[in-house]
C-alpha cells in the first residue's frame, strides 16, 4: 500500500536486446529525451523480448515512468552509495610458477 500517489508519465521508447558473443544487454532509450532519476520506476509495456543467440532486436514500445518523491530520491542515492560494494566481485588467485 502506497501512502502517496506518485506522478506517472507515459512516453514512447525503443528497447534494444542483444544476445551476441560480444554483448548481452537490454537497453531502453526514451524517444522524447525523458530522463530517469534515482528512485524512479520504469515499466515497459508489451510482451517480453527474447533474442536468440546471435540476435540484436530493437522494438518501439511505450513505457510508464513512476516518479519518486524528493525523500525517496535522496534515500535511493544514500543507500545506493552504501550498497555499491555488494555489486563488486573480488577474486584472489594464486600465481602459478612453471
């Protein structure tokens, strides 16, 4: 249950899904230059895009952006900076001498 109604806006976008040897990614680009800020939520409408290996698929879609309040935005920035290290993966390996 949300206490406040957040501002929503609908915007056209392009979704690019790549599943190649060089790149595995999914990107959303807003056609009208809309910017997403920390704490905002984006919902892209339509069926999931499934790219087979070796494919790059681009589709025009519509997205709904639910804007965060100022307090949510500040909280997201603060906790995002503190939790950054959870995203890092460290590896320690022995050097092998032949």
